[in-house]
C-alpha cells in the first residue's frame, strides 16, 4: 500500500516514509491510495477479537511494509493494562433508556484521547526510522496548547533514536496541564514555556522546521526533524480502530444484528482528525447513518458543513473546551480530497485560497455529499455547562467539557431530526478530572468556594459526584516541577540547538 500527497498525486511514498516524514514536501497530507473494505460478516468476526488483535489486523491492511511481528510488537507495547488501567484500552458505556453509547477514549496515561494514537506512534516511528533514515535521530518539536504536549511526552519518553521537545505558551495552558508537562520524566525529553500566545509558539516552531540553516546543522549531526501532530498518518490510523471496536461492542451486546442497522457517530471536533478517522471507518465498511460534527463557539466547521464555505476570518474564542479552540482544521484537507475523488489540483487551489485569503468555497456537488454524510452544530459555553449538569442529574454520568459539547450537539440532532431509533456512538475525549474547575462549577456554582487550589477542587469533585479521581491526575499531587525554563519567542531556535548540543 502506498500513500499519495493530497496536493500532488505524483508524490507516492511507502507507509514508513509517510510516517517518518509526517507531511509531504509540497505541504500536502499523505493519504492511502485505496482503502480495504470489510463485509458485515467480517465485522461479525471482528467482534470476537479483543482490542489489540483487532488493531493488528487493521494495521496490517494499511502498513504493508511493516512485518506482522513488528506490528504485534508495537501494539503490545502501546496498549498495556499498566498504562490503560484495564485489559481493553477503551470503554463503551450505555446511557440507560437511550440508544446512545459513550466511547470513553481517555483511560490512557494523560487522561485524554490523544493517548490512543500517541502511545503507538513512537513505535511506528522508531521502526520507520530504522528502515528509511539511515539511523538518524529524529527530533520531535511540538507546540502545544495543553493536551497534545503531555500526550506526546508520555508517548515518546525513552523512545529509541528520538528526542522530544515541547513548547507551550507560558500563560496559555491550565495549571494542571502545566504541572503535567513540568513534571515529565524520561531521558530524551525537554519542556520549555514561551512568552507569547499559542500562535506565537506554533509559528516559531513551524519556522524552525523549514529553516534551512537549522536543518543543515541537524543533518551534519545525524539528526532530522519530525512531527507528532495530527497530520501524521501514524496518528490517524490508530483512531480508526476504536470506531470498529465500539461498533463490534454493539454486535456483542445484540444491539446490532444486521448490516442495515446503521449507527450515528458523534465527535467533539477541533483539528478534524478524530472525526475523519470515523469517516474512514465508514469507507472501510462500518455502516454509518450520520457523522455528527460537534463544535464549540469556534464553529467554523458547523458553518462549512451547512454552507460549503470555509471562512477562518472570524473572532477566536477561548472556551472551556480548549482542545477544540481552533480555526484551521488541518485534516479537513483529507476529507475534501476524498470527496473530490482525489482531485489534487482542486485541493491545492482551495488550500492556497485558504492560506492567502482565509476562505474557500467547495462546489455544489461536494457540498451535497458533505450534507448527506454529516450533521453539524455547535454548543455555546452556556449550553456546554448546562449539559454537564443535565447529563449528570439524569444519567449519573460525569462528562468533561469536550464530551459535553458532543452530548449537547447530539441532543440538538435529536430535536431537529427526531432520529431516536438509531444506535449512536458518542466519542468521549477527556476525563472530567482534567477540567475539574469548569466541571464542578457546571454542577454547582458555589461548590468550589473555599477550595485553595486545583487539588482541593479535584477532591471536592470526587466527593460530590461519588466518582474516582483518575490516576494520571491524582499522581501529580506533591510532584515537583523539573522543567522550569521559559524563553522569549525570538530565542526558540537557540534553545532548540543548545538543547541538542549543536553550535549556532
Ligand atoms: C484534541 C482534542 C479534541 C479534538 O480532536 P481533533 O482530532 O483535533 O478534532 C477533542 N477533545 C479533546 C479532549 C482533545 O484533546
């Protein structure tokens, strides 16, 4: 199986090359040249497999230059009971008296869904580097607004031939997220705060990636830059697995017995990676009725799906679901490529328009396809807050702020369509304990009064909801920060080179 660039079909690479490189040289994204298709009988067979065996099976159909032994090895190292709490890394929870099933994706080491991909990507990458990069050391540079940075650190710590450096905006992450990163262990990690906002950090890091002097110096020292963000195919593929797994769970429970019984999938969406994986699962034979794209107040995708016009020229809101505060959803490019049946010229043109004017409009045909497949709506801050309380009161289920956006948009979908009968999978992307303050205030406006710090709030949340504090958050208490550096945004290049012991 080969991978093509969304902006030029003549660029064709192996899966190892696609993973090692991250992004194509023409700035396009790598997509598989074709997709395997599983029949309903195959899906019934899949329902007899555990998570890791299912993953090895599906990975094998995409990563054809990996041996099945090495895929098995990657999977075994990634999804251990030690890291994910139980034998199965995800959990499917039914909401009583509804057709909704919550797919909890946050039982990994950093309590957010990004662990599902970032626990396995380093193993894919180590294997790929051995084959395609002559033993060079990969240097992963990551700009983060919170969740990605910690998940990448946990995934890449102590990985062979890889160094990882994470930069975050000094005042732009939550206290808990900062503490998670500052207390990171591992002999190949570095974390530094940057004086500036997330855009400053992101822009600074992108500049280093393409700085020819920097790249040359790395090369002379037998190193190369690589990326762990969600444009890497090695991050999307692992996310396809859990949609099959949760569909199989409905088969196991007898809720689905034949192919005509389709499912809805609701995804709280930011960079469009998670919902794109659900779309790909549909292409591979998972019977989907609607993909429900849930946004917060940064509702650029809601507008796009409903009008066919993507316009990032709008106000940016900082919300209580910060991992979805995004105006350019990178992975949308892969969907557009697919809906145009691989029209690389058109994709390249629209992406140029986006970067030059901040806007593009797709053809009527594409818009019709989009609206056929997707339902899109958004949740305001008030809606999100109310949803956390309603869902807890009604179902005794405690959701985080991102998951609440999905639950709210699902509710709006039900009101608009009356589709109460279709089995629906709702992706839950973070533990409520990662966003304790907003969650506790949604439940009870005075509940945090008298709490002295974030750990006080966490204890209180546990007490009033009778739920258990997740390990990755509980274990932070009392830990001392190791990484206390902070730098000016202009000094990023110096910091990176110094850290690699390379002279400027
Ligand atoms: C990253 C993230 C999202 C958004 O996922 P995308 O793949 O970027 O659309 C949603 N919720 C949480 C908690 C996240 O960390």
